[in-house]
C-alpha cells in the first residue's frame, strides 16, 4: 500500500476513525497532522468503544508506530490522560509506540480561559467552539509567542514564555472579560511536571518520518475535522483554527508532497454539523430526528447533538477539488435503512441561479435552496453485507450516485459500527 492521507469531506464527524483503523492494518506508521483535542474519533473493536482525541487511533494495533505531528496543538494533560486510559485498557503506550513532535504547540491554561471567556461574551453570536483553547493556541503560534513541546523541557524558557504571555492574557481576562487572572508559578510547575512525563515521547517527528520513507515504510496520515471546517476553505468564520485539507498533511507532519500517494475522502452517507454555521440541507423534521437517533449523532468530544441533514454533494464535490481526492469511503450507510425516500443534494439555487459550488459569502449561502435528486430507500438490514452485490438495489444506486456526481470512485463502504462491518471495494493506494 502507498502512503495514504485520510481527510473528512464535510464538517467533521464523518467516521474517519474507523477508516483509519481499517487502513492501519496495512500501514507501518500512523501520523496525525493537525487539530487538537476538539476532535474525537470513536472506534468500536470487539464490542468495546474507544474514543481518541489526540493519539492516532492506530495505537490499538500493537505493532504500529503512532506519531503526533507539529501541526497539532496539544493539551498535555489530555494526552497523559489518554495514555493512562489506554494502559488501563491493557494497551501499552511507550516511546517505542508513540512520538510527539518537539515542534507541536502546547495548549496552556490561559488559552482555555480566553476561549471560554470569548464564547461567553459573544452570547447568541458565539461560534460554537469547544472551549478547549484550540483557537487561542493557534493564535499564539501565528503571533510567534507560543509554547512548543520542546519548551516543556527547558524550565527557564518555559517560565519566561508563560510570564510574558500572562501580561497580555491576564490584562485581557481581567479588564475586558471580567474574568479571574492566572498565576505564573502554578502554570510553570504543573507544565514542567507534565513535560517530565512526556519527555521520552518528545522527538523530531519529521526526521522519524523521513527515515521511515527511506526504509520503505508505509505511512498513514490522519486528519481531524472536515475540509469545510478548514480555516482557509471552510464556512468562515464557523470553522476550526487549522487546515484539515490534505495539503496540510505535508506541513503538519514535516514531509514533502511527493510522499502523499493517495488521498481518501470520508463521506458520511448523510450530512451533520456540530455548533453554529450554515447548513443548506439541514433537516429539522422527523426525518432529521430519525437520522440523529439511528446515527447516535452526539459529539465524541463535547456530547453535543449534531445537526443532521441530507447528503450534500456540493460540499463533497468542493472537497474533491480542494484535496485532490483519489477515492471516497462512505460511512454510516446503514443509518439510512428504514427511510422510504432519500434525497441527495446535487446543486444549489440562489434567486433562480443554479450554483454548483458552495459560496464563500455566508449571506449567499444562507440564501441557497438545495436542488435534490430523490431516490428510493431500502428496508433491509445491510450490516452483514461484505460485498456491494449484497446490498439492496436502492443502496447500490445510492453509492453509484455519489460516484457519478463527485466523479470519484468509492473504495470503502461502512455498513455498521464494528471494525468488521465494512465493504472494501479496493484498498486505497493499492
């Protein structure tokens, strides 16, 4: 198998974790390249549920190496908790199995404090962030005032950076938001202690990947969120603070573009969105409730209810262009079982004008009316299907419509939550 990048084609929550888990079996290394613990991947293996926020889900395979790239922002407390939880589940997590990029930026208490204070102050106009400090951490990274993983190993530098940052953050917290200030000493002591525990994992991930490429290893690049939450290409400002598009795998892992051989885009069989932001195909009727209940559409990180709607292929088609997708993996097709009729959005109409791409203007997007292709549904249980031929005719037609509208072949179809509930048409990169 070639080096493969896995990205979400919608607004995240597409089921990337399951596909990454499937492809990990044919890979040597799994590296996550962006985002933070605002993302959650849920896997069901042998009936047991695992939720990952920072560590790549490939850690469930004992013979695989997992890497956390420089493109992430990392909350060390969450990372250590994840390591401990895995150990309690009988999964060994040592430096031989997990690496943390020395260049990854670290989420500090003041990032979370500012994040929460901002959302509270915005009231109804809030963006719907998770309040975990992701955005403010990326802000400091861009402002060149951030704390990196390597800084946790340098007590003097860490204290200097925290002290300098708190001058601004405490002013903002106290004077603008009316919140409580934070203390330098408590933060430094806590982060130095966590840095000591993480020290064995902190390394040059870019160099490790380069050596793996030279040795002929197969690498799987794992993205978080979805392309329409991309800071540059998403429904701005209702986006995340990083770049989930496939191109970010290079910058976020420290590897050249020639080393990405295949990009697979994950497409949930319907569309969901967490938090605020435009959603052309959103369903607020009984059908939306049905999909939400059958799909168990609650955020793995926040527990928030996901908004549900018909599959929007305008959104997916944009993702094909933005990430150069080579194949698609359809997830949660089984959730649609039981619906008499299905709809797929193939275009938008704005004041009589047909539009085939998502508008950048939120005003124009709010004016979009979906153009639907209506299709028959199916009633049969499809969870036991292991080949396309075993799917009902209507389900096969649904998959074929996705291929025809996007122009990209489908390589994988998920028909249930379990690892084995999968139809593999062709392994990506094979």
